[in-house]
C-alpha cells in the first residue's frame, strides 16, 4: 500500500465516523420534528436533547478532518468539488450553523412560540443538511464533477436523479441510525416507553429505506451506469454484506435486542460507505481521474500521515471521554471527576 492509498483510507475512515456519529445526530433532529405536538412530544424532545447534548457539536470534527486531508493530499479533487458543488456545500454549511444556533437558543427560550420556532429550525436543518451532503455524493459518484476548476455545471451536478437518490438515502439512513441508537439509550435511561416509540418508527424508516434502495437500482442503471457496474461486480460482496447487516439489525430491533441492533446498523452503514469507493477504485473523480493522479507529492503525503497520527492521539481520547460522559448521563450517573 503506497502513501496515497494510506491517506485515502484514513480520509474515508473520517467520512465513516462522520456518517455514524454526526449522521445519527442529524437523524435525532428528524425524530425531534416527528416527536408530536408540544405537550405530547416534550418528553421525547427532552430525551433527544439529553442524548445528543454532550457530543453533537464535537462530531463535526470529523468533517473538518476530511476536508483538511482532501485539501492537503488531493488538492485537485478538492478544487473541482468545491468549485462545482459550492451551492449544495454552502447550503449544507448554513444548515449546520442554523442547526447549532437553533438547538442552543431553544434551550434558553422560555416562550412556547420561541421554542417552536427554534425547534422547527433545528429539525428542518437536520433534514436538509444530510440531504445536501448526499446530493454532493451523488454528483461525484455519477461523474458530474470533472477534474479542473469549475468545469462542471453548478446546477445539474447536484440536481439530477443520482443526487436526489443520494440525498434521500442519506436522510433516511440518518433517521434509522438515530432510531437504533435512541432505543438503546432510552432503555439505559430507564425509559422503555420511549424505546418502544423509537423502535416502531425506526422499523418503519427501515422499510422505507428498502423501497428507496430497490428503486435506486434502476436509477443508477439509468443515470450512473459506471457506478452501477462497479457496485454489481467488484463491490458486490460488500454490498451484500450491507444487506445482511441491515437485515440483522431489523431482526434484532424487532426482538428488542438494542445493543446488537445498534452494532449491526453501524456495520450496515459502514458497508454501504465503503462499497462506493471500492466500486469506482482507483478513480476518485469519474470517469478517469485516479487517486494517484490527484495525489500530492510524497513529502506532502508523508507529512500528512504524521500529522494525522498526532491528531488521532489527541482527538481519540477526548472523543472517548465525551462519549463516556454521555453514557453516564443517560444512566443518571454523575460524570467522573
């Protein structure tokens, strides 16, 4: 494995962590939207706020990590993506800002109309932000972002069938991940009634994902044939693994085995995420720009790997501590001194 491959794998690991952690936070915002009317939905919203509170902003560190590594190690790809897809990326960034602002202001609001206003902004941003990220992924995967500065259409690069499929699936996967996580969190927090509420709706979300995914096969065959060929040939084993893990998660969720259901859901998402680069490997920007052509000089890649190693040593313990605090808070325990 050469240096460019190592950096590419590490960067995609950052994408995976962002999807698993921040993706669940986005999904929690959608459940906040669907929690019910003010009085009925208040316990559910309070629990969601309590569940994501310690870590939800910290999870964006993985997005920053991915962008910095892409900019440093594969600057040509970074320039092409940013100059062609700047509209959905800007909207996603605004969604992250609006989401964080609304979440913070709702906690401080005292009037019901203020809580509804900020709660609506928080929930809407939680839907739109993963949608735009999924639309960006669809534009790249379908070959609508050519190499070079601003050579792709700023509209059709993300307003197309594959991008729409990517956006919808991104939202639905976030919703299901959040539902699977919150079921276990509710049980640990002594709220089996909330766990049942999330469980039923998470199963419904999974059914919708299955329908959309089946329809997506036809969309990819028609609109992104190279990606379809890669997924149904080279990446077929990992794609089948995503189906197996997803089905196992559903069965476990059905039988209220929440901890293994969460693990299976995470493995299913990981398989989906890694199936995409495997399907188009070694190409980074379809149809022809490979990771070796896009990679920086060896000295830059080596320095990047060293910095990443140091960063992981600093970030990983902090994130583990935050998650530990979150787990203890859900169980009603005092955080460690």
